[in-house]
């Protein structure tokens, strides 16, 4: 059994992209909420001031109006930034999909590219050899899905391990600190 099995950099990228994608909407929502609240408070203040006629100086009203415009502009900038950010995230996803298409970096050594040789998935750089129970695409998807699943709740790097089972070998992904354990193949 090989417990020493760091994950590939490409998978790290996927995890990072995933964390960003899942993490940022919350941040955006808070930002928007705060901005709207401030705008609302400003408007209420202006409305009340005019209604009770305490602050009828032109300068004061103008300052408040300028402040409202400034804040509206700020909110517009934030929304623009968020749209841009989303666009960049989509581009990054597409880029990652592209570079990972039909190419699975060996999860055990992170050096070789997994290829199928007869009925086995093998790595030319290390001794990894697994019975090809699924297609190459499925193998790639399983590694990706488990990595994304794990990254949703843990920032640590999981390890891959090959375990002999019933005259065969299986590949697992595990992370001791968060107790993640999943059969990949
Ligand atoms: Zn390898
Ligand atoms: Zn973990």
C-alpha cells in the first residue's frame, strides 16, 4: 500500500476554482447588502430632513444628494466587478476543462500521464497499474469529482492510495484530518 501520494497541481487548480466559486457569492451578497443598507439610510435621512424641514439649507441637501449619487455609483462599480469576476471564473473553468481533457496526471506521482494499456491504467513514471474497470473519461471524472467534493469542506491536500482487494487493486482518495475516504476506482 502506498500512502505517499500527493495530488496533482491541476487538481489543486480545480479545487481553488471551486472554492472561489462557492466562496465568492456569499462575499458578494454581504457587500451588496451593506451597500444597499447604506443607500437606504441615506435616502431615509434625506427624506426625513426635508419632511420635517430641519435641514432646508441647499448645501446640506446637495451634499446628501451627492453622497447618494456617489454610493449608487459605487454599487454600480461593485456589480460590474462581480460580473467581470464571474466572467473570469467561467473562463478559468473552460481553460481547466480544456487542459485536462483526455489527460489525467497520475494522482500517485504527479509526474506521469495516465494511459490505458490493454486492460490497465498505467503511469509511465511510477509503478501505478490499475485494472481499467471504467473508461479513461470516467476515471478522470471520478478523480475530479472526489477532489471537488473534498475541497468543499477541507483545505488540506488529500492523498491517494492503492489498496489490494480480492485479487485486484483499488484506488482510494483519503484525508485523515477531515475523515474523507472515497473509492475512485
Ligand atoms: Zn505515477
Ligand atoms: Zn480533508
